[in-house]
C-alpha cells in the first residue's frame, strides 16, 4: 500500500516545491504609476530612472558604442640585460562611437604601429616585469594607448580595452 502512495507523495512534494520556487524566484511586479507620476518621491526613490524614461519618451534612442577588435595580436619582446627574457602577447579592442568601424579599419596600420611603439616603450621601462597586470601598471598604458588612438580617430574613440594579455618567459 505504501509503495503505491509513495510516488503520489513525491509528485505532490515536487509540484509544491516547483510552485514555491516559481513564486520565490519570480521578478518583482512592476509598480503602477498614479496620475500624478510622483509615487516614487514618497518612497525616496532615485530620479535617475525617471530622467532616462523621459529622454526615451522624447524620441531619443540610446545607441550603444561599437567595439572594434584590432586584427591580430600584439607581440611585445621583453629584453633584460640585452637578452630576450619573455614575450608578452596582447589583444586590443577599441570602444568607439557608432559608425567608426570603417575609419578604424582604414587607420589600422597606423594605429598598430603607434600602439606597438607605446607597448615597446612600456616593456623597456619594465612595465611587463613582476606583477604586470596590476591596475596601477596597466592604467597608464591604457591611457597612453587611448590618447594615441585619439590622435588618429579623434574624440569618437572612447577607450582602448585590453582583452587578453599573456606573458611567456623564454
């Protein structure tokens, strides 16, 4: 008798658990705005969301930036005491305003040359020795790369992102 009731009991427990999980994990219901539209003020909510909604309501669309990968990785030799001690391999991506992809690709040879010179200088100053991935080491490098890129692309270049960086000791 118990062997016939046990599957039904497990089924009921499973259904109950599923319903409970659905209720617990359900997204919160959206708040209904009153006619005054100031319901959030009484609860001390941030006005930032309201400003964004007003901007979108005026017909302005938020256009995301383009991320343009620089073809091929950068290989930077690390020389210590006139001998090759390591190779650093990096992949860079440019964050730019929409529509800059063509301009970036047309300037890519100049950008690669300039970026390589900055990376070589960074390596020669010891930037790839020790804990070279610390933010206080990489931030000046990012800044130099961004400023050099803006020399060719203007203020439409927002940032230079270091997506991959690897050091291989020789």
